[in-house]
C-alpha cells in the first residue's frame, strides 16, 4: 500500500514539475521572441525579414524565392511580400537567372549583409549579458538541457 501511495505522489509531483517546466519554456520562448523583435525594430526589420536575410547569407548570398521559402519555412505568398519590402529598403535585389530567364534570384546587398552582422553582434551581446552572471556549473547544466531539447525537437 505504501508503494502505491508513493507512486501516486511521485506521479503528481512529476506532473506538477512538467507543468512548471512547460510554463517556463513558453515564457522563455515569449521573452526571447519579444527581445529579438525589439532588437530588430531598431533596424526597421521584422523577424521574418531578418530570417530571410540570414537565409540569404547562409545560401551564399543568392537564392530563388522557392529556396528562401523552404529555408525559412514560409509560404510562397508571404515570402514574396517579405522580399518586396526588403527590395524596397534596398537590402536585396532581384536578378534574372542567366540560364533560365523565367527564374528570378534574390541577392542580398552589402547593406543587407551589414544589417545581418550588426543584428547578430547585438543579439550575441544581449545573450552574453544574460548568461554572464551564471557560474560554470549552471552554464553546463543549461547547455545540457538545451541540447536535449534541440535534439528532441529535431527528431
């Protein structure tokens, strides 16, 4: 009988811990998203616009709208609007493909590259400020936990 009671208490405690963890992960996600959006607003960029510019950097500076759509997990119509605004702001240019004139390639401009670098610098500085007061053991624990989450989410 005592084992059953201990098991029920353990299940209740596990459920409570899971709920607390879930709630804190949602809060962390929201805080990080809000902080990143605030950082980007200083550059007059939205999160999807920044991810598009970052995708272009990782794709060697040039991609089709279809490649950007796949890389950023956007739908085509949304990506077209994002590219339109980035083009308007001179952060990307449109180029006809030399081999297939039906294909339009999107290329990041030097101004777009500078913004990506500046955003990353500012974002990393902000993250450094958050973890700088953590001791080594807490950093190692946090790293292990985040690695476990990333691995579970990538599967």
